[in-house]
C-alpha cells in the first residue's frame, strides 16, 4: 500500500550541534531530496521549523548566527533551571515567519516531555514557538516551559531520535543524529555536569532506532563541540554537509 509521504526526515537533539542538520539538509536538496514531513526534538525541532518555514539552509545558518540564538541566555538563581531563556523566544520570532504549525509549508512534529504526567508529547498543532521552547528546554540547565497548565522539558530525555511517528507513513525515512557521545575531561561546573548527565541518559536513543531509517547520517567530529557553542556553527554545518554528501554519493 502506498504511504502518505515519500520522504520523512528525523532530526535529533544536540544543542548547537544542530547546525549539522542544516548542512545535511543542504546536501539532501542538492541531491534532489526534499522531505515531505519532519519529526524533530530539541535542536532538531528548531532546524525542522526553519526548514518547514521555507527557509534555505545557508540563510537559516546566517540568520541564527547574526541574531545570536543563545546570546540572551542569563544566569539565574537556581529554582527550576540554571539559565533563563531570555531572548530565545524573541530570536525565534525574528527568524521564523510562521507562528503556528498550520502556517508551515511542511508538516512538522515536535516532541517534548510533560513532566507533570510523565508523557512523551507530540506537538503538531497550535503555537509553534512555545512547542519549540518546550522541546529545547534541557533539564536543570533551562526551566520547564508551561503549556496549557502543564510543564514541559526537552523531549530528548525520553527519545532523542523520534523516528517512530514516521515509520508507517513514509516510503523513505532519513535520520540525522548530531549527538554522538564523545569524551569530556573538562567537567568543572554544575552546567557541564547537567549537560553531560543529560547526554548519558540519551546516548543509546539513536543507536537503538537507526535500523528504522532507510538512510542514517551521523556526522563525525560533532561530538568535539559543546552543545551551547555558537562560535563553531559554520564548521559544524560543513560536517553535516560533507557527511551527507558522502553517504548519498556512495
């Protein structure tokens, strides 16, 4: 039986390593592959929204760097998170034309965890930016995001590679994982410990699900970059581009 979509794209979380997603998308388009639906979590939800909004990969890279996606993060007295997401929402509003999922050119599935009901929640309707914030809120580092009276955190806690929603509706699934776990010796702050612990909790998500993908892409070297480091965005973008080209041309 013919499936609803030809190409489905799965985008993992990984903080600013998500710029590799943009490089991969550029390579996919150059090889004639245009996703018909996207399932993304955390950084993958941000990139997925930009692409579904109709934005060119290189333009999105430049826009996020110039608007300084993380430049407004503020330290806060720890109550629910170490960093306040001040300006993150403002940056998304400046970069995205769409305000709701219904405004997007391509269907987008965004994933977060409802910490009140302990449910992995899929957002595909309504307020787009709040859903992205919820999906990107790394526990301890950022405070939970409230939607409809419930509090949400980064969906990567439960599943950092959300391929399952596309499994039965896409002819070809392309999965991009930008969060391989590398070695880390400079663990000297509470923020570093929190991020490292988060990585450890989700390190096997992509590994256990990659066989569900027809094309699986994991750029080498991205683990050398911090997940809140904007300075290396062009290099990370290029890693995603080169790896995807090599896989599609092999």
